[in-house]
């Protein structure tokens, strides 16, 4: 099985951030933006949410993809660790 990023999987399934955030039960002022922050690695994705995403995508999006997105985001900031990035 090919593993996808969440954005790739959403595009393949024609789901917006808001639509998928609603399926996940995310709340708050702008759940789609919250999901986008996790997707891009701007914020660490809570493990329980990453596990739900892996289950809802049938394993196409793996929990590890969120760690990879977070590392790529931090690398783009030039930070060696989340603490240096202020995360």
C-alpha cells in the first residue's frame, strides 16, 4: 500500500479541510484551519487524532506522516528541535 500525506488523501477523495475536520469531530472557531496546522506540521498532531485519521483513511495516511510533516516544518524554520522553534 502506498502511504499518502493527509493533503494528498483529501485531494484524492475530494474533501476540503473543513469537511474532513467535521468528520473527525474537530471543534473550535475554525476546525479546518486547525486540521491544516496539523497537516502542514505547524502544530504537533495529537496522537489520538493521528490514530483516528489513520483509521478513517484505511491506513493510507499513517501516524508517522504527521511526525514527518512536523520535522519538515521545523527544518524549514531552521530549528533543531521543537523547543528551539517555540513549539
